[in-house]
């Protein structure tokens, strides 16, 4: 099961308690159950949902995975042609299913090992890869994340991003499984998020670092009370020092978690800064944390052999949370099995039982014979005084193979190339320092709020005024 049997339980035992709040619109457990149950009969074997956050979406999602049905959630802001292409591919997949692929007309969970979710990698210009997840994989994930993050009865979770992002969709399902209130917005808005935190008793935030920075810095400036927050869960990219410090001051009673995972692997490793801990004392750089409950973690070389502590290699896992594999788009490297261990090609190393993450092999930059992970460069730049955020990438170069460039968003005032070069002297060897720097008016982001190296290169190539070259 993922969560429908649990939903029935909460609706029977606490029918009038709040289950979900979307932009102020509220559903009780009984209303959610009854609304979803009324949609099950008309739900096809495979549903495609592409709509903004709403209470109607929550009910439709629950109905779309009832019995042995399957569902894909598309971002409503993706171009119409892209959504149509994905829908067509999913239709082809649905057409290949047995005629009796839906085994129940009731709002119940299907067999644990059957697929229920078609996950999509993010992207706005090309057809994303699609993979499937079993009901059992999410149940195992729920148990692991509830233990790791300490989700408690009475918690109220706010995930202010789109439900099309796996981070937020999972948070919704986790809360429905655990029987705790889930809150979201109709669209991300700092003021609306602050209002929910201040007035709705939110105890838990789930979001990406760029959102956390906005909420924290503007919350501090506007006197928004976040003392009721007990935990903040961040994923998508590494927390930089400035965001962590702002969040610590804004929400002094919250444990700030960050973790590493992948859509295909689910949770892998993470850690948390407890209340009262100084952001300055938090291990910086590549450190992520220890494995999640139920996760075995190893670093293997290209031949599938374990490597010693401190030696980089493929981050490989074994757990009950791994996806079933791809429906389409698999190039043989996206999700690989190495001696019964799974990897998506991310590189890292273990030190004293903790994972240090370097970056994805496919993103590695080879410049003049040196392998550089942009993640390393970005973390180093983020620690230079005056830098609010950074993104690094490799430009094609006839001499070096790739030319390492970086864009930085200033924390305040201006920054010079000399300041950046000087700041990196003690942090990175010369071979890993960018050759060109660009002052950014804003951080280039994907549609899911993650830093986009491809967009940085596009801005540079197009002479976009948002990226100004520094001397």
C-alpha cells in the first residue's frame, strides 16, 4: 500500500479533523475520503494529472492510484506540446496493459508490488525520462522518512511548491499515511507562506534551498514569527552557508535537515542541525550525513568493487525504496545495477560512515585533463565573503576540452573577479578554479527551483543581461 488504507482509517476514527489545506481551502479526512471515493469509478487504469495545486487535485490523485491504477503528475506550467507528448507516451504504455488491469472500483490500496506512480525527471524542453514506483517502495520510504525526520502526531507540514515535484507529492502522501495535516499553496508566494506559518500552526517545512532562503531572509526583515517551526526539510541542492544561517536565526527552534536522494533511489543519506546549534559549526563542503533507516550504502569503482574510505566512486545503495526502473528514456546510465547495488551515477566517498557527495558523473567537467565536479566549485564559491549563491559549468573549449566558468549572485553590493579569485586561493587547487566569472542578477533555476547549469551557459552564449562577465 502507499496510503489509501490509512486514509480510510483516519476518516473512520477522526472524520472531522483537518487532513489537507490548499491555499486556505480545507478538507477533513471524511471529505477527502468521500471526494476521492466518488472519483474512483471513472478513473482509468492510467491517469495523467496536470493541474495547479488544489484540494480537487488531492482527491483526484488519491482516486487515480486506487486499486492497481497508476498515475503520472505533470507540471501544469510545462509547454502544452511537451505535456501532450508525455501524455501520448503514457497512453501508449496504458494501451499495452491487460484489459483487466484495474482490479477494484473501491478506494483501496492495490497489491504492494504493483506500480502506482509514473515518475518523470524534470525538464521543460525535451521529453523527460519516465520510471515507475511500486506501492511497497513508498510504504518503506514512509517508514524510513518518518523515523529519520521525526514526524509526530500533531505536526502540520507546509510544502509550498508544486505537487508535480516529487519532493512535494511525497510530502503529501507521507502526511496522509501518517495521519498528520498537510498544507500547501495554490502557487509559491512568500507572503502566503509566511501567513500559513504564522497563523496556521505550521510545525514543519518541506522545500528547496532557494525557497528557504526567500522565506528566511524576508521573514527576518519583516518580523515573521517562525518560532513554532520544529523541523525544516531541505532537498534538491546543498544548503549554502548564508541560507543555513538565515534559517537558523529565523526558525531558532527547528532542526534543519538536508538529505541526498534521487527520484529513482528515494532517500539515501542525510543529517540535521539541531536547535541551538551554530550554523558556523555545521560541517561544510561535501558532507551529507549518514544513511537513512533501511538503506545500505557503499562506494564502488567502475568494476563494482568497494573502495577504501575517502576514495571517490559511484554512490551505490540497496534498499526497499528503489524504483522499478524506466518506462522510457533509459540510456543505460540513468539507473544502473552494479553487483546488486543501485546507482544513478552520482559520485562521492564515505568517511567515518558519513557520505560526502561530489556530484553526478555526467556533470563532471574535464578541463585540461583535470576532472572537476561543479558541485565542489559551487560550495567553495558560496563560502567566499560577499557571495550569496553560485553555479558552475563547463563551456566547450577547443584547447581545454571544457572551460570552467562560474556565475555568482552577490550577497550585497558588487563583487569583482579579483575578489573571487583571491577567495578561492585557499579553497581549491588552481586546476579547479574557474577561468571566467559572471555576475548574476538572479540564480538560473529549473522549473523545480534547482540551480540550472545549462541555463547559465545559455545566458552566457546569448549575451543575456542577467549574466555580466567580470574582468
